[in-house]
C-alpha cells in the first residue's frame, strides 16, 4: 500500500511542507514510518521540542504515515476542538513544559508519556470555538500580510531582472571598476570578535538578504590587523567562494561600527562613479541573468563549495544604461524595499499580539490524556 511519509524534516513553521514528504510503501519504508494519522489529528515533534516541530491535519485525501519522532494526538470531538488543539501545541506554556521534560544534551527528546502529561487549559467546547475563531482571524490576517510580502518580493525581483536584461549597451563589469580589493584569511578561531575588537569576515557575512557583520572571526594576533582591508559602511562586497547557490553573492556593507576586515574570500568592488552606480551593480549581481553567468563561470570539485575568480567577476556582462537610468532603477527597488519593510513590521506586531493572546487564552492546568 502506498502512503505519504512525513518525517521531522518535513514539518516547519507550524505545518507540513508537503513538497518535502515522499511517497513510499511499507515494504520500502523506514522503520520509523509507523504512525498513521487522519483528518483532525495533530502531531507533536518529540525530538528537540524547543524547535516546536508540530502540525495538525485539517483535511487528508491520501493515506499519511508519520515518523515515530512524533506523538500523534487524536482529539475527542466531545471534549476538544481540533483547531484549539493546534493552537495549544504552540503555546508558551506547552513549550516550557516540553523543554523542561526533555532528556538528553545532544539529542533532547520527550516521550509519548511526557506529551500525555502536559497540562493545558480545557474550557467548554463553545468557549474553545470562540477562542479558535479569534485566533483564526489573526492567522488569516497573518497569511494575508505574508502573501503581500511574497508578492512584493516577486515584483522586486522582476524589476531587478528587467533592469539586468534591458536593451541598454552591455559590457564587462571590470570596464566600469577602479579596482577590486581582497583581504587575507589568517588561521583564526571560529568565534566572533567582541565589540570594539578586530574581526575577519566569513563568507557567510555576504548574503543576498544583506550584510551580516556578526559573521566574522576574531583576530587574536595584532599583527594580522591591516587598515587596507578594513570594511567601510557603504562598501560593495562580493563573496568569491561559497555554496553553488551563494557564490558570487553581493551586498552593501552596513553597521560596520566593528573593526572588520576583508578575507581572501570576500572582495570589495570599487566602481568608477562616473560610469556606474554602486547600488545598481549590487542589484544586477542578484539578477537571474547575472546569476546564470556566475554559475557558468564558477568552479570547484566540491558540491558544497564553489569559487569564482576576480577575472571571472570582471568578465560578468551587465547592462549599462545612463547613470540617471541606473539610479532610477535603484530608487524604484528602494521604494519596494520600504513597502516590504513596512509589511514585515506589521507582521511582527501582529505576531506579537497573537502570541500574547494565545498565552492569555490558552493558559490552564488540565492534562492532554483527559481530552484526547
């Protein structure tokens, strides 16, 4: 019999990510694929309960089996609304209890018995329904904002891709640069520098989502400090070594109050301001058109780490409209970034409100065993 198998890695952000599940048969399945679920059930991730790898099944059309890393909770409809159960699993009180009950330092876990003994509030079914309606309304608002952010991000990427493939004359990136600076990578402990101390950037400091200054290694020998390699606010940085997805990633440095230096794997791109806008270059480096070039030009025998040379970076073909047009593109993308930031702020406020309401509405002391 064929079924869909759900393991711990397929549960994220309070739901099952169905694309990360797989179809299998009992004869071919893992020995952990043993727990059948049905519509209305919830699953409690017993391994590393602090991760809250829980989910619920509102409707199922296929046969689903979950890992023994989950406790399956089947609510008694005469006592417990299945949506109320879903919210209970993510309450701070249940989180505190499950983390406290977990055993093991490297692989902390709770047992089915521990889950059964969790204490929760169990009001009447009518009150459960009222609570669910309130929280569902907030969840719907949350989903609406998330959809708005996703749409804005798609619009943003489309604008970048359009700019990178416009009909303006194209040319090599190197023709519009004054230079590229590289640092050094001395043997350093894998710990970030303390405030005010010197650090060398790790490759993970340069990310398409922005600059990550805390991704650095503390300099332990003062002889390794070199002012030439100092990262300044506003620098355009590019990673010449990273995973296939991130090699060639670029960002504008910010929040550089720390004394940070370039490594030999992070380059500073210095443009000719009479020919190119720094922010425009940064946007183009994130476009699909240029990312395809980076993929072609990068090399490396390891699947987990690829490299791209300074020569290859200089050879990247970018469009070069007039400076005014470059800056117009930058302004349009910045306007979208402002909208995205505002929506993210709204989402954070809503989630804070929701978390507080969940705690206020769901606090109590009744065992799961009495309602499932």
